[in-house]
């Protein structure tokens, strides 16, 4: 422990030999002997050196001082001069290089050894002092920034993080959500079980919240029984935010073992959004807190409220609607309507599109525009879509058996549903179960969905085609497709989106786009159908452009099964119009 690792700097290499052996004899280690700045710096940098002994033999001291001055740019290692000099000038110059001391020749080996040991002792003490100072500082920082009960960041650290993101995300256009979660009945826990148990509960609450959110999110304890979560959002999807808030509240509501008892906590959550609600960290925190108090003040427990009223309304509606959708599935409140598709050259019905409706017990018949998006966001579209498939195939089989003149039945597949691994399997078993003819089926998939993953789409579509079914690109023209991608996909038909149909023939741009789509389908050997034909002028335009298949209110609106069957039995369209 008392042996020092020493670097010797000399102005005369020959003089170093006796010093070196003296040091070794005294039990020290000579790391190296150098005579210039770069070697000296290199050695201090690359090896462990407790001190540098500068052996000055020559009359001119400036060389040695230059070496140590250079060293000082990089290191505070202890330096001791051995020298015959003692002038004021020497001391002044030496002082600049911040040595520990100097030993004047002639000195005894014992003096040198004593000096080395003292120096070693002093530097070690200094180092350990420095270390504990740093540790104390780190401790202080930790105490100020991390809560000692839950181990979570404190309000002050959350504040720092908020400030950081505010600065960063203004540049990068990022979105964040801040949730403040307050326990409603924590005081009772403290009163009944004491503070130590209360602390355990707080720890557990912190854990439960942390388990719900992702690793990169910040979970903090703001004060007493109030926690916060700061999350970055990939997209500002309110459904996702709602479901995180719901999940946190649900986790916290689960029973907790406390001192042998089982207790139930309730909590309230307030939500503010960056940048929508504010771009200032303090304001965001206050907003979320006031939303939390709003949630607390309501009669129901375990609820969340957004700072912005409008968002709260939406959240409430979507929460209510989602549970209603689940109920609708269980109680079979859905119906399929059918809209005829017409061949305008032969003037006859060639097919139909199945369109879902929701017979809501209080709100009446709802169109897909009112619930499909929520069904997609909540994942409920998977069972709903499966119901549509089964119902449509079942109906098709009945019509087949009745010889209803129907060549095609189109079924819409949502993007979410198309991504479902079970889809193909489900379609196969539904076809098998219902006994419908797959050659009469057509699946409508939107352009944007197909674009998302080309190779995957191609593979799935091919399976559908192999089953004998047709594949229609729905809402065509809205998704920036290119010819090259169309060629790669085994599709059978393009369905021109209604947005291009509604303003033809007046709107020349739309007319040009429609002509291009028709030409494209012809070039690729695909069928083409126009949807949303409402006027005679539109019909004439498509007739002139040699687009044979159309669908629209001009011919028929979507109808329930009975009305559709009536329509289909009419052979002459003119008689119906
Ligand atoms: P879509 O697949 O593009 O269906 C055509 C929509 O245009 C239908 O609306 C239809 O009623 C409407 N339409 C047809 N002709 C005309 C017309 O001449 N004028 C006007 N203004 N509208 C016309 P609907 O039934 O409200 O469906 C809207 C969308 O909801 C559908 O668009 C489709 O994307 C989706 N959808 C409908 N049923 C289902 C379903 O069973 N599953 C899935 N995943 N989506 C469905
Ligand atoms: Mg469709
Ligand atoms: Mg469409």
C-alpha cells in the first residue's frame, strides 16, 4: 500500500540510474524514465502513476519546467522536484507548475522515501475526499430527483424531462401526453395501517403504473398520493391514450394485499396533451392536475378526464360506444344491407356489395361511418368482420339455392382485418361451413391497405384468387398507387372512388383521372366499376368512357335482404327506376 508508482522525468538520462535504484530499494515501482513532454504525458495517460519525480541535474531548468507545464494540461498528478537549485527565480518558476514540494540536494535516501510516502498519503487522502464529495453530491442529486419511497423520479425531475422534451419536440414535431394520477382513498390507508404500510402501498402503486407503460416513459411521484406519467406518442391516436389511462386505472383498482388485509384503491386520472394543451411544462402539469381534480369530483370512480373538454367528450363517447359495440356483437344488433351493381350495357344487375348496418336499440339504424373507425381502433373489427363474412356467405348460399340472378357478392375487408393472420383461415372455413360458391365472392380491399405491405398483400390475395374469389381495389384513386405495384398484385377489379365520380363530367381534372383509371384497367386486363353514380349525367359520362359496371343511388340504395331480393327479381331495370 505504501509503495508508490513513480514516473521519473530527467534532464540527463545518466543521472537517473542512481535515483532509480534508490527508489526500487525503498520498495517503490519506477513506471518509466522519460526526458520529454510527449513521453511524460503518454506515460501518465497510459499507466497508473502516483507521482512524477523530476530530477533536475543541469543548470538550465527550463527544459524540465516545460515538460511539467505540458503535463499540467492533462493531469493533476503529484509532482516532486529533486534539485540543487534554491533561488527565488527557481521557486517562482516551479510554483507555476503546481508541484507538491521540492527536495534539495544533497538529501538522504530516508528523506526522499519519507517525502514520497507523505506525498502518496496526501494524494490518496485527497482522492478519497474527492470521491466522497462526489458521492455526497450524487446522493443529494438522487434525493432531490428520485423519491425515496417509490424510487420514482420526483416532480423536479419530471419537470426537467418536460423542459427537455418541450425544447426538443418543438423542432421535431413530436407529441406527448401527460397523465396525472391521484389516489382517492389513500389517506384512509395511512390512518388505518400507519405510515410504513402506506409507504408500501405507494411503492406498489408506482410499480403497477410502471408495468402498464413502456420502458422509455417517465413515471413520477409528484407528491403524497399523486403520480404522473409522461409518454411520447407515435401518433395522436386518442383511442390509444384512452386505453392506456383505462389500463392504469384498472391495474390500480385490483385488490392489494396490505398487512394481511385486502384493500381496494380507486384513482382519478387527468390528461393533458403536448402541444395541443400547452407547450410549457408547468402549464401542462397544472392542466393535467386540474383535469385530475375534475375526474375526482365526479360521482363515478376510476375515471379519467382530459384537460380539454372536447377531448373528454370524445373519450366518453368512444368508451361508451366501445362497450355498446361489444354488446351489439353479443346481441347480434348488426345487419347486412346489399347495394346492387349494374351492367349498363346489358341493363341488368350483375352483383351486389354487402354493407354493414348497426340497429342500435336507442339510436336507430347506424351507418358504418359512425362505428367502423372505432371498431378498427379497438380491434373489434376482427369479430365484427368475421360476422359479416359468415352472414354474407350464408346469405349468398340461400340466394344460390333460390337461383337469384346474382353473379357476384362483394364483401368489404377492413385494413385491420386484412392484417389479421387468421383471415384466410377464417374465410376458408366460412366458405366450407356455409357451402357458398367462392367463385361468386369478391373481396373489397382498400388501396392504402394493399400499399402497406406489397409482398404480403400479394401472397394473401393470391390465396383468395386461388379459392376462386375476385379481389377489388376499393376507393381506387385515393391511395397514390403506381402502375408497377398494380401489376404485382393478383387483383381482378378496380373500383373508382366516389370522390372522383361525384363531380364528373363538369370537373375536368376528375374526368381526366377517371379516364386514366379506365385506360389503366383496360391495359392491365382488369375489370373496372364506378361507385356513387347519382345522376344521369354521371351515368352518361361512364357509358361514353366505356365503363360498364356501376353502383350508385341512381339505380338503388343499399337495401335489406327482403328489398334486395325484390329488386333482383325484377329483370328489367327500367321497370324499377
Ligand atoms: P365503400 O366500401 O366504399 O362502400 C360504398 C359506400 O358508398 C356505401 O356507404 C354506400 O352506401 C355508399 N354509396 C353507394 N352509392 C352511393 C351514391 O350514389 N351516393 C352516395 N352518396 N353514396 C353511395 P356505407 O354503406 O355507409 O359504407 C361506408 C363504408 O363503410 C364503406 O365504403 C366501407 O368502407 C365501410 N363498410 C361498409 N360495410 C362494411 C363491412 O361490412 N366491413 C367493413 N370492414 N367495412 C364496411
Ligand atoms: Mg366497398
Ligand atoms: Mg369505396
